[in-house]
């Protein structure tokens, strides 16, 4: 269907913008550590050599506004980072020793040392996860374009590729794109706001439908669509009205958190119901592969967060990072395999078949030298007309 090419192009463009900002945008993170209090951000430390340090920011300063936007919460800070532009100075109004001062903070393009340093926090695993989810999502969709279950699974994978958003400066880049290009980015941009509803919808039909009536779908999507306008309007204002960014109401943030927890638990319930209702052993194996992949990826994500939070020493991180990298890839791989694979075999069957194949192949190959020896012997042994006299 023609619309699949539009959707595929939108997700590919979304991921392309992610990598553009990663490679050519401002630095990957701010050069300061701060906490929000008393209507501003209190600077706890400033990294040496950072753009903030070059502008004259010091520990103990209180950041009040950036380009006229008040800095009251993490949402305000993210909006400011989203509108950071390389080489364009930002006006930071700070309070130092009770006296207001204005600093000009200008960011240079990200350097390759910072990019390579992503490996210290499993950033390379995140990059592989995004690429793998995008490619497998497109593969599933175009391999089964008429299968609703496959299309829903592809939607899950593609949304997972877009779920982490963008590095800093993305709103400024988005805002300067032509309208016909930036409009396509809203397809994944909206989908990433309701990933829990998409995941729950998939488990409601895979591998078999949990319910036949239509009203349960309203229970799934009504909470997601009811809160969607606030989230979408907030993103729109960050992109096109950065000077008027306003925080989301607290009740919206609380409702989104509650909905996400409920939907994730409901997804596990649907997974269990589907597993116990299945009589076909092959479909049960597909569910086990899917569940195992989700469990491994979730565990890897928890380890990733723990490494970043504890700032684990380098020797230990080196041994743990390979597991984190692999675990990020298990979820999309198991997801696509469970959807595309018609017949699946459990571990015992696969081992037995592998041994049988290896044995049969070994026997056939071993016959070649035996037959060669017999042929040579027949030629060399005395006969009616011997080959050697």
C-alpha cells in the first residue's frame, strides 16, 4: 500500500535527524551539574573546558533565564537544550552573590572524542538498538504488508526506534526544515508519545486475539488519546514557540506515568493469557522467544541506568558493557523473529536437528575419501589389465 512508503520514510527521516544531531549538533550534554530551586537552577559544578566555563559560569551561580525563558524545572531546561544552535550565542541571566549578570554561552559542534565517549555509558548499544529496531520494523512491515499482526508488530519496532527522541538542538533543526519534510516527522513524533498503547494493542492480537468485541479497544486508546493533545502541544511550542514554553500540568504528567505502568502490566497479563490459551506448541514457542527477548532487554536497560547513575569505574564497566550492547539488540531481534518465523523449534529440537544434520553431513563427506581409496586400489591392484606393470 502506498501509505506504507510514507510511514517508512517518516521513521527513516526521524532516525536520520537523530544521527544528524548526534554527529553535527551541539555537545551531547551540558557542561554543568545543577539542581532546580528558588525559581532557578543552582550550579553545582562546571566542567573545565566546556562552553559554560568559557562563558564565565561558576559554581554557586543561579541561572534564572536562558534567552528570556525562565528556568524553573527540567522541562524548561530540556526546551532550552532543544533550541541550542551551533555558533549562536545564548543569553544566560544569572545571579551571582545576589547581583544579576548576563553571560553569552556559545556552543561549538560536537567533537569526535565526545562521540566515542558514548561507549562509557553504553551509548553505542543505544545506537545499535535504534538502527536494528528501524531496519527490522521496515523488514516486518514490507514482508507482511497485508497481515494486521505483522503491521502492529512493525509499529512497535519503529516506535521503539524513535522512543528516545533526539540529542540537543533538535528543535532548532526541525524548525528550519522545509514544511513538507518536517510534517512527516510528526508521524513518529506522535507515535512515540503513546508507546504503551501501541505495545498493549500488539499483545491484544498476537499471536491470537484476546477479545472480539470493539469496546475494549476504546478502553485502551481513550486514555492515550485523551492526554495526547497536551503532549503534542508541548512539543509544538518547543519547536515553533520556544519563547513561550510552558510546563505541562502536573496532573498530566502523573496521569501519563500511571497509564504507562498500568498498560505495561496489562501487556504482561495479555501475554500470559495468550500463552495459556494457546494449544499449538509452535505458537507457545514464539511467545517464549518474545518474552525472553523482552526480559533480557529490560535487564540490560536497568544495568545501563545503574552504570550511568553510579559512574562505575572503567575496569568493571568494560566487562559489563558488552552484555548491555547485546541486550539492547535482543528485543527487536526476538520481536521480528517471533513475527516472521512460521515454524519455530525449541532448544532441544534445534540441538537434535543440528546434531543429525552434522552427523549426516559428516557421513556423506567421509564417503568421498573412502570411495577415492577404493578407486585408487582398484586401479593399482593386479587385474586382467593392470595399470602399473
